[in-house]
């Protein structure tokens, strides 16, 4: 029999699931449905320049940010792909103020999905990499009833899985279900995600730092000192570091996951809680980086320990090599 070299996402999920004797296959079904949405969004993102899907809908989202059509498309696509699989009891999205209920006959699933449908969307017209980020919990409300806000507002260390898709030079889906971090690259020829990065471990140390230096004036003095320290010359500690900042968090995070480094979106005098969202941006990447041997803090505590107060709360984040 021919030696088949490649491993599809679907096959990998099933093999991972076999490692858990009491796995029911629901999480596998959920991740499979997510990968379908990712393929369709990837198709649209990669031809965005060709059809009239660029530009603004003219609407603005719950945060008053002008919304690009692809944002809405990705949001709608994820809901369409996820709300009838029977795996979920509730969902939440960056694009929706409140929790998203699952149609009654399908809302008996035991999982909760939170997502940022298209992070970095201000970069779409410039062909810069953007991404979808997702976070999965087990429900805490009684089975058989519709999911609740309480199901969504769980601390990050309770995530059962988390991941992201980067729509860039290729489309890559990276996820963890608590047993390491694995990356799958989409082969558009036959529309399958193929294992390309098994068991990603982020370098313990690196010379890359990612931060928007345009906010320097508003930073805490200690942060100013730290960034200046990185820019000093010192052979022994490998300084000066290299600045790399795409302005699309998931693209910056993905590069640093593979190459090592630190990504920072700190609090500053204008944004006391920073800019990035806890539930569907910081918690997922914090789960991933810790599984890959790195760290994620808000400047004081572990991101995964933060007790959420609301669905769209922002937190400062310092994430990357230990
Ligand atoms: P700034 C994109 O809009 C985003 O939400 C993240 O993807 C990115 O890291 C950040 O904002 C960039 O923000 O203030 O540096 O432009």
C-alpha cells in the first residue's frame, strides 16, 4: 500500500480524540465545522480584491468601529457553520454585543464558542495577513437548556480548546486541545488542512519585540525603560532586539510563536485596559502560548487566571517567549 505522508486536520483530531477514553467526538465535530468556515472565509479573503467585498458596509460594530464587509461575512459564515452542529449551547462574537443563541432544536450541545471573526480587518485593503480567533469552553449551565452569559464568561484556564486561522501567504489553522499546539496548512488544490507544524514549541528566548511604538508617549515609565533597554547594544544579552509589528495581532502572534519574541499591547494613559479583548483574543493566544512553552500576562497576572467581567472587556497583554 502506498505510504501516505500527509495527515489531514480531520484525521489528526480523531487521533487526538482517541487519546481520551471518554471523548464523545463532539469536540472533533466542532473543530471540523470550524475548519469548514475557515476554508470559506479563506476563499473570500483571498479574492477580496477581485469582487466588490472590499470597502465598508457603512455600518459600525458594537465598539463603534467602522465595519468592513469581510468582517460581517466572516461573522455570518461562522454562525452559519456552527449553529446547527448540535455541539454548542451558546456562542459569542466580537461583532455582536450580546451572546448568540443557538436555534432551539440544536442548542443542547455541551460546548461554548467565542470568536473574533476577522481580527486585523483594518488591514484588509492593504493585503496584510488577517485572522479568525476562537476559544472553546465546556458549558457550566444545566444540560438541555439554552446556554447563558455565564457559560461564556469563564476564566481562560478552563478553555478546552483554542486556535486561530491566519489568512496570509497561505492559510494556516493552529489549535490546541490541551495536548500541544499543532498547525495545519490549507492545500487549496483539494481544500484540506494538512498537518504542517506538529507540536509547536515557541523558542525560550528570541530577539523580536512587537509593540506599536507610536504610543510611546502614553506608556508607563517602566515600559518606556524596558523598550529602551531592548534597544541598547549589549552582545551578551543579544541586544538590540529587532522590532517587528504588523498591526494584525494574530499575524504578529503567529510569527512570534514560530520564531520566538514578545508581543505587547500594554495599557497606556489613553487606554487603561489596553486594546485587545480578553475573551476572544487574549485568552485563546494565552492558552496556545502556554501549551507551546511560553507565557502570557497582563502586566501583573497570568491572562488565563483573569476573572472575566463582561464579554468584550479589554486587557493589557504581554505574550511570547518565557
Ligand atoms: P494599533 C487590529 O485592529 C487589532 O485589533 C489587532 O489585531 C492589532 O494587534 C491591533 O488592533 C493594532 O492596534 O493601535 O497598534 O493599530
